[in-house]
C-alpha cells in the first residue's frame, strides 16, 4: 500500500515538470516571468507576515509602557502610531514592488 502511495505522489509531482519542459522546448516558456511571480509572492508573504509580527510587538510594548506610566500615555501613543505607520508603509512598498514584478512585460 505504501509503495502505491509513493508512486502516486511521485507521478503527481513529475507530471507538471514534464508539461513545463515540453512548453519550454516548444519555445513558449518564459522562466523570468515565472521567477518574477515566485519572487513577488514570497517577498510579499514575508513582508506581510513579519510586518504583522512587528506591529504586534510594537503595540504590545506600547500598551505595557502605558500601563507602567499613565502620565505619558499621549507621548507613548504618538510614538506608537508613528512607528506603526512606518511599518505599514514598508508593507505597502513591498506590495508595490510585487505588483510591478507581476505586471511588467519582460
């Protein structure tokens, strides 16, 4: 049973590779476009995930600081919002680069 499953998985993984090889041999393959899509997806995924973690840590630290020093809430909140805006701008910058990679004709 395990051998059948292994052979089935190998066949499933091999068929798309053979199709891409046949397409590239026919002159229709554009590997730079495929790598651009891969780079855009990985770059945006990493940026969104890590910026989300950074925003969570920044907000958590700000709430902790506000709880320790209630008199400085206004200054802490201003600094936190400014930091969150910079983190979000980094995510939007990566999104713009990903869109450029996807839609530029190469």
